[in-house]
């Protein structure tokens, strides 16, 4: 399939199945799809967790119940760039935590070979730029918002004898056109939302010969209603919001068990408080309460309810049966998890739809574009790499 064909097929499937994914799990006290009640109710909590961690198993499980799900595995499939992971001297990895260095190795290894000057977008401390400079880039210009990260990056580059220049800039507000030139390789690893969209607009307007980036957090710094980039996506009947864009990010590498336990308690308590709030106000819809330090979930459910009630300006009576509402929260959590499981069938599809919108936009700007994966998703689920090369004028 061409990128256009892949986008059109995915767009049609998502449009036809939106009742399964374009919803909010916390809104439901019972499962909203009668045809899924029996298979979802038969799943143990452990089975739900196991299915949620294996996208292919998700497709297989729901292919008997949801139309066209059997097509998803093919429609979201992207070719993997395979390369031998290059080794670097120990000092290059100084200050790079956990899996991040391996991600960087794979990202750099997947980039086209070039000694062009590099523009590194949303650079942080310039870890990516330092690796590219070490690999022979003529020069690297790293652009970053936070001045202290620029200073740390500049110090590391000087200590390691690497040709890197840092510029501190707010790329959504400042004048940034001069960062881009017609002889630069523009790169960005996990720039979020409007940050990578601005990068794409400016790089393609400047006719940068090579654009290489991995997008992330598609909803950040953007309007709640998604503004499609390509002509094809602008013609789509899908109306995506931040909630839908966040769905694309919900495949995660396994969190530590302690984090999982805290999250379980948090969901149960939030849903339990919501049941309490509804009983007092008569309101039907779910109302969220603000984020809070996770330490509160090692206290008591009653203490959490009193905190949440204060945030919602709700006066609690003294004779509340907190255990009753905690049990309601625990029961609702089972529903919530199963609604989320159904939504998660479509999380990679939403992400690939968004990525193809970006790829098709760059094609419109005169680029040859490929969409690939640059590493295993165990390193990062945000493993998609868009490579764009400016077409040379035909003679």
C-alpha cells in the first residue's frame, strides 16, 4: 500500500468503529456494548491485564466481536529499520538514564548517512546532537527552551570536544525561521504535539533537504479539536479531540509493580468518590478531581474523599458509609478497565493515522517520505520514525 492508501483504509475503519473508542471509560457504570458484555465479563482481571499488554492478542480476541478488527494488524504495520547498534565510548552516554541511551543508538542508526550540518529540535541537553557530532556531522545546532539544559549541554559538548552550538528559544513564540536552511538535516526525537508540527512547517518551508523525526504526545500545545495537517486528513469525517489523541499514547512499557498498585488504588478511590458525589448531588455524569501527589493514596479512602470534596466545594455529611462507596468504586473499576481494554484495540491505529497525516503533509510539500519503526516498542512505544527527503527538480 502507498501511504495514501494506508491512510484511507485506516480512516474508514476508524470512522466505522468509533463507537468502540471515541468515549470516556469513567463515564460508564456498566459496559456500554451489549454484544461485548459476555466476553468482557468472562475475563479475569489478570486476563484483562495480559491482553492489554499484547496488541496482537487484543486484535485476535476482539476480531470475533468487532467488525473489521482483523484488518488492524495489517493496517497499522510499519516496516522496521534494522541496523547494527553502534557502540559508543562510555563518555558519550554520561548522564543518559535507563533505556534512553539505547533508544538514541537505534534512532541515530536509523537516520540516513549524512555529514550535513544538523539542526536538533527540542534538544534538551543535546544527547542526540552529541551522538551525531561524534558520528561526523559537520556541525550541530541544538535548539532548546530551558536555558539550564542549554548550559548543561554546552558544557558536555565542550568537555567532549564536539562541535555543538546551543540556542535557547521558545519555538512556539519566538522567531525561528533562521534556524532552518537549505543545507541542513533537521532532526527531532520525541518532540511533543505542536512542537514537532512547528518543526515540520518551518523545515518544509525552508526546503530543508532531510527531515527526520519521531513524534510524541500529539495533544500537547494544540487546540482541543485536532487540526489535520494534510489535505487527505482534512477531508476525513473523523473529529478527534485531546481525549482521542491521548488514546494513541496509552500503550506503555510495563510500569514497576509499586506504580501499578498505586494506580489501581487511585482509580478505585476516584470512582468511589464519584459515586459518593453523585449520591449527594443527584448529578449523573463523571466529574474529575485534580491531580494530586500520589502519597495521598497511602492514606485512607475517607481522607481522600474529604480532600476531593474540598476541591469540589462539596460539604460531606458526618455519617457517610465510606466502605460502601469504596466497594462501588472497586466494582466500577472493573467496568472501567474493560471499557479501556476495548478502546485500546484502536490506540495504535489512532497513532498511525496521526503519523500518516504528518507524512502526507510532507509529501504535499515536495518530499519523498517513508514511515518506519526505529526500535522495539519495549524500548519505547513511541518508536515511529518519519524520514523525508526533498525531491530534486526534474531536469
